[in-house]
C-alpha cells in the first residue's frame, strides 16, 4: 500500500501549546524550498467529528478549506507557511475515524468479526495518512502533526497506528518530537528532565524520535544539547533549538534553517539537498522589525478575549500592515460590553479602522450594529466579514432606509423585514454540520468597484462558512439609497460583497478572505483596508 512519499510525524511532549502546527508548517516550507512537493495532515485525538460545532473558547477558530472541510486552526498555519494542498484529507479527528469504522460495522463489512482498536481503528488511521500522500500526484513528503501531548490517553491509538505505519515503511519515515525546556529562575538553570521523560513516554509507544526540537526562552548551552542527545539517543546535530521569537512566528523557518534542519531531514530521508534561499521570509521579518509608522485597528467581536478565536484574521491584518511598513496595534473590543445607556462607550472611538468578524448568535449584536453606524456616519474605514457584512446591511436598513423592525432572522425570527434570512433550500436543515455555504465559491465583481480595485480582477474564489444570506428582496431599495452590491455568486444572485457609496472605504464580504492570506502574499482586501485606514489616520474626514 506504500506510495513513494516520505513521512514525517511531529509529536509533542511536556506540555501543550508548544506550536507543533507552526513547526510542522515551517518544516513543510523548508521542503518546498528544496523543490519538493509537501502535503500536511493534522491528526486530532478528540472525538468530535470536526471542530465545526465547537466553541471558539474551546478550540480557537474553525479553518475552512476549499472543499468545505471545517478543520483545526493549524491548517491555517499550514496554508500560511506552505503551498500544500489542503482539503478534507488534510484533517482527521478520532471522531471521524471511529465514525467511519462503526458505519462499516453496521453495514456488515467486517463479516461478523469483533471490531477492535487494533487492527480496525489503527488501520483506518493509517489509511487516512496514505490518503493525504495520494491526494495529488508527485507528493514527495507528508508532514503529519499529532495533536495533544504524548502520554494523553486519547492519542494512544494514533501513536500505535504511527508505530505500525513506520514498520510498514522502514526507511521512509521519521519522527520530530517537540518539547519544552523550562528555566528555573531560583536555580538559574534550564532543565532537561521533562524532555527525557517525554521521550521515554514516546518510546513506550514504540516510536523513537529522530530529531528533538526544544522550545525555550533562552539559548540552549552546548552541554545541555549533548545531554539531551545522550539520554534521548538522537544525534547531536538533531537536537534543535526553537527559541521564543522576538517579532513574528515567521522567524521559525529561519531558525530551523540556520541549524541545517532542511539538510539533516533530506539526508535522513534519502532526498536530494541543495542550499535554498528564504530571502522573502527574511524580508518579512525585517519589515516587521523596522516599521515606519503605526496603525490602530479596532476589532469588535464576541471572542476577542480568546487569542486563537480569530487567528487567521489577526494574521491577515498583520500581513497587510507589515507589507506596508506599519506596526499594527489591535484594539480588541467585546461586542457585548461596548454599549452603555444606549451609546457606545468612549473606548470604541478613535481607531483608524474598524473590523467586525464572522460569528454566530445574538450576543453582542447591538454593539456591532452601533459600531457599523458610527463608522458609516463618521466616514471611518470599516471591514465587515461574514456576520460583519450582515451587520452592515441590517444597520443600513434600520437607520438609512428606516425599515420597521428590520433585522437578521438569526437575531429575530419574527422580524417584519428580514434583511438577512435563510434561503428556501436551507430552512429544513437541522444537522449542525450541514451548513449549505461551506467552502470555496466563485464571485463576480462589479467593474470599477473598490473590490475590483483591490483584487485587480473581476472573478475571484473565496471560502464561506454560513447559512444565512442577504435577502435579495431588499437589494433594489438599498442600492437606490447608496449601499451597493458589488459582488455576486457566479451564476446566481446571492450577495457576496457590499460597498457603501460616498464613503472612503466601507466594505462587507459574505466570505472569509482571512483564510487565504500569507505573509509573503497579503490578501488584497486586507491590503486595501489597511491602506484606507492609514489614509484615514493621516487625513481624517470626520474628527471622532
């Protein structure tokens, strides 16, 4: 069953949140710069089928692929670091694995046999690893990130499947183990014992690390590298230092390359190696560290207190600001706490631009409506994404068209004028994972619009994650009053982009452009928004 691909398994030890996804993405980038084709896969131990129904407080943002998979946020890291194909086969949860096996059992596929973790669950995990390597032709390397921490009971079947997989593909697999080296201030020394114990746990599963990447706040002394090499049985040059970055996570590939990680991995896997440049990444880090000006963007959302809930959004803003030589300051405002006595609190005013991101539910709806109204009236740049576009349309209907009881069906199912509503073919859907508009859809842009100016083309493809749409019954009325629909679904009439006429930059999009931004390729809409906000800062039309 083995294909020609090489496989790298990235595991984590000592503690969670070490950045396995960033490390996996950086490794994928290093292989791409060798002229090799890399694919990445996330194996998550949780029993949810996917993170689509999980709270952002639990698991951060839900990242969406072109083919409509709702996946872990680490796939966003993979996209930003590499050009790996990302699809439904790039993300697997234990829930998906068990669901697939149990459905086969119900069909009688196992011919009456007892269904067990070994071999049935482990075989399904191995099948999915192979599927990632076979999704496109000529994939040279598959980087597989294992969620969780070695020692977790949930990840045991995954690690057992990897042990079997390595035995089935001898000479074609290796393991990178990411650990943490704590520094004890009282003793003034760094400790390797947690790493040793983590490697011991990994070995108990039958997996030996080929490379140990050590997260640390301080440089690792040579004697400690030697100690890790000796006690963990890895080559000295395979004990890699991954320091806390000074300016950006995009320093990580540069750190790894400076320690010859690309050369070492190619040698161990029998792949050709040639010195490759990361100058474009060096330029990004340089620009990030030497800003010429600063800019403040206010984000008004429900989950701003959770750093990963809007991960791709923050990164996309940073990409655009960095490319224009700007230091970005984010003013994070919880939408349900910014209204007092029917007015916006003072902390809301004075930003150079306002962004309302996607989300679900009515909490904080009023604060978002009032923010959109303020941005419209004060002529401050506004960017509405998904729910943020719907907010923009409802606010316009309420305060410009003065439509009685205008609202979104999600907020008020009994509203007299549902500006945002379900389409007919969506009303009977009850499956929470059955969202109709999920994945990439093509959009036709109106010539001469601000969206056209930003993209530089009239046909685009962007990713969606929502069920409600702008109600086209109200299109004629809003356009006559100045809110233009400048992007529609290709071959249909669903609203994709709205722009406010006679405003410096007030745009709403039904899709999620943040999913398609890279540090070396900022998304054009974010670039245009940052440019408009900078212009507002330097020459405000209306003083707040």
